[in-house]
């Protein structure tokens, strides 16, 4: 972790494009209209082996709409926590009143900031360059966030301004490898509230309006001596309801976050029954082999009778999977969140551990002896050996004879038996069955001269 640099500017000046260029990945959604970025996004990059943290913020605007006021609060927090700023302006648009006001805010913060003129590659921008001296700054950097022009000069300026700052570094001896956790669920299930509750700050914007979160927002934290990166994702709706390109980007970001995570905390609105869309998303998570815990939010508004009915309904609809833990929480009141979070971390750690091959084979022998598979013709499928191919996801390869004749029910029986024996509740297990083959099956037997002579003698008689 190094100096925190926040990108500040009006809407649609290219902050997200610059953010993506500097961190070297497309984490922030970019489009050609304003107001897209709402929450603070965090990324990391390095210059001459020195690490920097970068923050992408929403655009500063005078709009009095409720959501815009929430965005302004996020920008204020970014200004407070940042060690310095990149003040990004649109050189093609030219200097405007809002630029003056942002410059005053940054100047009053007492922190260093760099003025960067975006879209400077356009010929129409040249006539506006000298106007920016009116802000009282001695110099500015001309860049193009879209094409990457001038980024080397910008990085040199960042390094020269912030290289001497001292920041806390985590000791590798004290903290284990980073665990990545994604919060998934339908829109308005309370994901951002849960995210804020876990990290103990209002990082994600919370609104009663569904679909407020668009980008995937992340935050690093330390939980029980574990280094965690937690992601608040956009709510995933049915494709038929995704009628805007921006939502398609958000869904893609959420799914990418799930695929890159170590485990998933799936959130369901307790006031609603589990839906087909929830089942689809849970199935998608399991198909990627991610450890998963289901959290029923807004449980403070549910009676014990309601909880019992909801648990039965979920277990019935999730009969195609086994061992997923269900927890009742209240993200708003911060009840049950720590326990659920701790449970998921435990599952993730368990799923990353190597399985002892001899113990695995002992379990399979026990499963086979307790309940052998049914006969297939004159033969019964025979399991001979199993080994672990990978962890996260957990993939087991089971070898034997006639395993292609095993029924789906028996394969499910083996999975449930192994999950219980290995205490892998909530951890998806994928099993690959492979038939042993005779290596000499298609090899033609070559006779010796003596054998050929004997065959000829027999044929004559």
C-alpha cells in the first residue's frame, strides 16, 4: 500500500479512462455520457517500484438530485482520505466555472495536486491551453487518457510529488495471502449496505432505488488476521430486463468479479421468496466451483415462523446442490454479518487445502462398500483410484472400470458422501470419472518365427 491519489474532476472529463490506463486494467466502466461513475473505485499501480493507490470518483456537479448529493459525499470522503490528487479537466471543452470551484476545494485541502489536461491531442484543444494558467498553477500536464499520450509525463510528476511519503506496509509474516470475496444478489437485496457494514464505512452508495451500484466496488481490510479484498457488485437481473448497455456492462463486471473471487456471499432479500433468478446465480457460482454462503437479509423483519418457511423453501429449491449454509442477517443493523463473513472465510481456507490421497481413497472404498453401484449388464462399475486435480475449484478424478455406466444418482451419492466425510459443506465438488483402458487393446500381436512355423504345421493338419 502506498500514497493514495484521487482523480477529481467534472463529469465526463475522462476520469474512468485515466483510472483504467494507470492501473492497467478495465476496472471502471467507460462510456460517452456523464454520471456513470458513482462509487469510489480503488486500484493500484507502481512507478519505479514504488506502489501507489488510485481512486476513481464520480463527477463534481451542482445537480441537486438526491443521487448526485450522495456522489458528492463520496467525493468529499475521497478528498479527506487521499494524500494527493490528479485534477482532470477537459481541454477540448475549455475552462469553466466548475473547474474554478474544484480548484478552490483542492487548494483549501492543503494537499498536493497535479493538473492534467485531458483530450489534449485534439487540435481544437490547443486554443484553450493558456486559459488554465488562470487557476494559479505553475504547470500542467497535457494527456490523452483514451490514447495513453502524456501518461509517462504524468507518472513522472506523480512520482516526483509523492515518492518521499511514508505509508504503512503490511508484514507478510503477520498476514496471510489475500482472500477475495464477492457479494452477489439481485438488485436492492442490500448488497451495498452489507458491504458498508462489513468494512465499517459508507463506501458504496446506498439508495432505495434498485440498481444504484453499477461498477464493482472493492475495499481491502484485515479480518481476524486475514487480508481480505471484498467486492460490492451490481445486482444481476434477468436478461429480458437488461435493456440498457450500461447494465450489460455492470452484469459483465459482476460475473467477472465472481469468477476472480475466492468465495461468494450470496444475498437474498428476506421479504421476498427465493426466485428463479437467485437459483440461476447460485448455480452459476457453483458451476465455477466457488465456496458460497447464503445470507438472508432484512431478517429483523421476519418472525421465527417466516424464517422456518423460508429455510424449507430454499432447501427444497436448492435440492440440486448440497451443504450450502443459510444465515439470517440484518445488514442495516449489522446483526449476524460478522458470523456469516467468518464462516465464508473458513470455507475458502478449507477449499484451498490439499486433500490427502490415501484418505480420499479410503473414503471411496467405504462409500463403495456401504452402497455399491447397481449392475450394468454382466458387470458392476468398479472404482479403483481417486486423486485431487485442483483446489478452488475442488476437482477430483476417479478412475476405474465401466465408470461410464454409473448413474447420475450414484454420482450424486458419492459427492454427498465425500462432502460429509471431508466436511466440505458449502464447497462445490466436481468429479471426473475416467475408465481404465487396456494399453494393449489395439496392439497387434506379432508372432515369432517359431510361432509362425507352428501355426503353419497346425494349418496343414
